[in-house]
């Protein structure tokens, strides 16, 4: 019966590529979901809740779990990452619980205390390393067994909100109030970045980056910049809502930029800044406007072949580069989102509900 339901949902999705997607399966967890992460292979999703971590395969079958609240009533999980083979995971505590746990499906459960609140975590694509960013500005590198390999202060007491390995695991991208690139050996590489509260995304080869930031206090409009491999600015655009994505090849950037690129100081105050005209645009590596879109929203992710992308709206909307709608998932609020690089598996979570979607592939798609 479950297989028939999955097949029927897949057929509906394939027959109506631009229609509202229906989940292949859904599940109600026993506690609020705090984070979700797909493995780099797409073989499972790891779910962190207030009470446990659960690893589930693409058919909705539970592979394994740890109900940590039964063993330690002080523990909680705010962020999670899972190994490529789905056989171990690392999850973070948070404010007031400065620990990271390394948990194997069959084997040891090891914890380590972090210097500062653990905020971000990623597992290398080969499954041999775990990188963690803390609120005290440290990057910590661990072995899968929980042994600390090195610790690096990358920017004083600034919170490291995001951290991600390059495809070859030779470098780590760090985002806080600015950005940094760190080698897998723990060396901070030459990189300038963009100051302010924001983030960064990388092209596949880690040689081109799009970064953005907003002033952390006081008036001021945000900006988005394209950076080379050393973080040097190639171009900058004014953006009241500076979120951006870069294609894997590094030749296309999707970003919502302001119409007026020479704002006055008064434009950076309160309500006036919120009402500045802006539009979603595709820019070239040279900074030229390739296309202005009628759709609005925050760009989330490019597909691996660079031929489509996803926006966060009232839910999620997938478009090709010509603004043809591929699929949509309607949601209210700010649900969690995770996807494989080819966008053929999408997981969405809100409150304690988890949903797995299988969007139709774009015709001619060659995504990984």
C-alpha cells in the first residue's frame, strides 16, 4: 500500500511539472523539529528535535534514532549533519549546552565540549571530518570519532552562523559578520569578504563567491558583492534584502537588488529603506543584468546543472532561468528546507511535521 501511494504521488508530480507538489511521504515527529539535513549522497535525511535525532531514508523508512532525552535530560539538538553513508551523525547543543555529540548507528556515542555556543556544523563529503563553528568565533575540526584535530580563531568574538566544506573537502567556507576561507589543515587563507550581518555562497570550484552583508546596527542599506578566490571584490550592488545564490559554474548570480544603485543616506532609515523599489535579477560574472524577473522572493539554491533555482516565498518556488515555473510547495511561516544538489529530493519541516518531495527533473537535466 505504501509503495502504491509513493508511485501515485510520483506520477502526479511528473504529469504536472508546474503544479503544486504533493509530498511522497510525510511524518509527524514526537517533538518540535529544530533542524533537517540531507546526506551529501541524498540517501537519507537527519532530523534533530527537542528529544531525539532520527535518520530516515527516501521511502520514509526509519534507519535509526537516538532518543537522547531518555539518557540525558539536559541535552537538546539545534543543528545536525549526517555522514554520506547515513551511518553516523553529529549534532549540536546550543546556548547553555555547549556540547557536540558524535553518534554512530551501531557504536559509540561521544560528546565534546565547545569553546562558545556551537552554532553551525558540516560533515565533509568523504565523511572523514566534522567542522563546527561557535559563537566565540572558533572553527573546530573533529574526526568522526570525536577527537579534536585543530581549533582556529577566525575573527574574534563574532558568531559563526554558517560553515560548509568545499566539494573536495580541501577548504571550509565560514560566514559570520564577514566571511573567511579556512584550509582543511586549519590555516586561515587570504580572503577579504563583505562586512556585516550576512552570508556567502560559493561556486563549485571555490574560486568565485557571492557574499552579502547588512550593518549590524544603525541605518544603512545592505550590499551584495561578487568575490574572487581571495575575497577581492569584482563588483558590488546595493540591496535592501541582500540574499543571493551563485551557479555552480560561477557565471550566474540570482539576487534581489535595488533599482536605485546610488541611494542617499536618508534611504537607509527605517520605513524608507523597506519601501525602496527592488527586483529579483540574474547578473553575469561581469555584473551585467542578464534578466529581471517578475517573481519575488529570497533565492535559496541553484540546481547542480545551473539551469534552475528555488526561491523562498509563501513556501518554495522552482523556476528555470527563463522564469518558467517548474514546481511549487505552498507553506505559511518560515519552514525548514533541505534539498539534494540536483533538486530531485526536497525535504520540508515545520513544527513537528516532516515532508519529503520528489520534484520532476527538468527536461535535459544533467544535475548530480
